C-alpha cells in the first residue's frame, strides 16, 4: 500500500513540475513564493 501511495504522489509531482516549467506565469509565481519562503526561513534562523 505504501509503495502505491509513493508512486501516485511522484506522478502528481511530475504533473505539477511540468506545469510550472511550461506556464511562464505559473513558474514566475512559484519562484516568487519559493523565494519568499526561503527568505522567511533564513531570517527566522538568523534572528535566533
């Protein structure tokens, strides 16, 4: 059962990644969101 769930999740991720690379607007939005999360995480660690 776990194996099937992992394989299913990998397939879903593949579809999402393909959409992000194919759709420039979606890719830009995803990159912006990732950059925000990264900045927030780094800032939180540096303030400790």
